[in-house]
C-alpha cells in the first residue's frame, strides 16, 4: 500500500457485497473514490453484477471518463471477481489482468502459474519467457484452485475475473486482486493504458461468444474434422492451434450454449477464423 498514489478512481460494486468491505478498506487507502452502487441490494436495481458482460460496465465507463479517473474497478455480486478499465474507459481483459497480476511473482524462484483454456496464448508465452512454468487447466474456479494446489503454483487466473493466490490458500478474492493489481500498476509512472499496452496486452481476441447448438458433441466433432490438419486437444471442449492463432469451443456448464474464444496474430486473421467458425456452427 505504501506504493499507492493519491489518484482519483471509480469503483462499481453493482449493489453486491464488495461495497461492505470497501467501506472499511478505502479509508486506509490514499484515493479519491467515485462510488457507484455500494449499497447491497439483492434485486440488483442498477445492473447485473457481472463485470464480464461489457454492458454492465457502462455506468463505470461514464464515471471514469466524466470524472477524469486514473482507472475504474468493478466487482461481481459476491466480490470474488474483479475487473478493471483504463483511464479511457476501455476494459482490461481477463488475460491482460492475469499478465499484470502475475508480474508480482517474477522474482520468485521457479514460479509456476495456472491458466485455463480461454487464456491468451500471447500472455502465456510472455510469462514463460519471464521464467514461469505454465500449467493449463479446465475453466472453472474449482478446477484452477485444485490444479494450483497440486502443482504448488504461486498464481492462477480465469478470464472471467477470478484470480487465485498461493498466499491466499490458492483461493480467489476480488479484493486481494484489486490490491495486487494496484500495487503492480504503481510500480511505474504513466497511464494505465500505456502500461497495459507496453507490457501486458494480448494479440487480437474476440469477446467470448455464445451460440445456441442443439447437439454440442456433434458440433464439436464437426469443427474438429474441419480443422483436422491442425494440432488439437480436448482438455476442455475443443482447442485448436493454428499457424497464426488458436480457438477454443466448449459447451457451457451453466447455460444451453456453446462458447467460442479465439485469438490471432492480427485483426484480419482473427476475422477470417471467426467467420469460418460461424459458418460451421450456424450453417
């Protein structure tokens, strides 16, 4: 906390439980805070408390831009997930947050981290180049915590905003994630957008995209056959590695949809890959 600077930030608790904790924590921090929806209300009258959905971040974006905030922070309903946006109101992706948070552990001897199948490969390769051992997991907070404990990993992350710390019993905490992220942000001068762009960005990615599919196993087999010449694995749905990118297609554990994530070396390659996949899934 001694590294923190007296900047103006905006925080949206979405009428969830994070506001209760923050009211006790914020007086110990040097920030001026634009508070959005700190009062707990189980009817969630302002918006769904789910920072993974971009539409729930509109009020926070407006506050960041109108008040000239250094950054914005959003929590989910029970406070175990956290998301950030830069001073322009642009969300920092889950993969970029993993890169930022993992940077706390670059001085640890032989660090390992756990990531899941939707994580940017650009981020994974960057952390491996910094000396991390990368361990791949199925998506899902319970899966990542279990793999972390099995491998004694110092850090783990899920692109939805769950971030896990060995020093927190390999569990996730939105509040701890916020503090660690701020600690790393204040290790250098300049704007948040400049820091993320210089050190933590991904290659072009799509937001997770959902498709209603009548027969998910048959669809996975169809897509697998269409990309049969490329490296594939079935750790969690179908992951395919291409010369200039990758994608993962998996059935949701909680909704009757299939979820697509993809990353490519440039925007044109990404658009071409996604168009081919949409034709296969929707055709």
